[in-house]
């Protein structure tokens, strides 16, 4: 029984080994699952060569949400006590892992690494990207009427029982809107969500997976979530 780190990957050959080493140094008791969407750059093969890393190979690139859902299922079956989401490109600082874990073990159901609470921030982003990110979070907070400041954040730790409580297998978003839907469902389910400050650093290797299609999905999904009454439908 241990915490698990789920690392979804697509063409992260340049950064994966460094990220895995950082995770091991920061949280030695954690186990690591790489969920690779058949990366053409050989990321999956690199993961297989890393000692002590479990690898889930998927047949195609099917979106961040689907990769995380598959990973969650695998680690819950393995008896995970806590489950982390973390980027494999080095944008998330592994030294923050113990703080997120401590928050969950201290009573939170979800600990969210937040760029937009006091002490948090971003590095190496141009002004336009900063504005778009903050604007997107404000838009989602306003439409969904929730207090969480970083709804699009993807650095999270879940108490294992929180994932079944939010029906993670039925979440319909595929891109980064998946992060909004996860946190919104947690709030609707009455789970305790704690925001902890983190500094998000822009990747130095590889290419961003953000596309206009992902942004459009997030824009239309937010009001759809507000209208879905998921918490009522599950009762």
C-alpha cells in the first residue's frame, strides 16, 4: 500500500527520465505509473527501461482525460492509498509532492497545486499566456460558482476513495478541461479540496500539447458542467 504517481505521456522522451528521478528523490515511498499513448518518439520504451516504473501502453493518442482514467483504474486496483496527477514534462516541481501528500493525509480529499493562490505562480510564460490562463480560470470559477482559484491545474493528490466518489470513469472531457471537471465533481460531492501554492515552470524540452481544439472544448464544457446536475443525477 503506497501513494502512486500517474504520469501520462506522449512524446516526452526528452524529459521522462529526469522527472522520474526527481519524483524518486522527493517521495521515495511512491510508486510510479507511466501511461503512454503510443508515443512515436519512444517514450514508452524508455519507461520500460526505468527500474521500478510500471508502464501502461495504450494503443493510440486518445486525450489526457482518457489516459488519466486508465491510469487511475490501474493504480486503484494495485491498492494505492493516494493517487497523484503530475505532468511528465518537468513543469511540476517534484519537491512539492510531500506537501500535497501531507495535505491529504491531514484531512483533505483532494490537494490541488495552485498557481493562483498566495505564494503560487508561473515562470517563463509570455504575458499573453498568463492572461489566457488566468482568464480561463476566472471564467470557470464564475460560471461554476466555486471558490477554487486554479480549476485548470493538473498537479493533484487524491485520497484513493475520492476517485470512485466522483465517478472518474464517466468524466467526458478529454483535454485539459478534464482537470476542471475532476475538481468540480469533487466539490459537488462534498469532498474537501485544499489549494496549496506551487510554481509552474514552462517546459524546457519537447512541445506543448495545448491546441485550439482543447481550448474550445474547455470553453463549451464549463457551462455544460454547470447545467449537468451530476451530483443530483448520481443519487
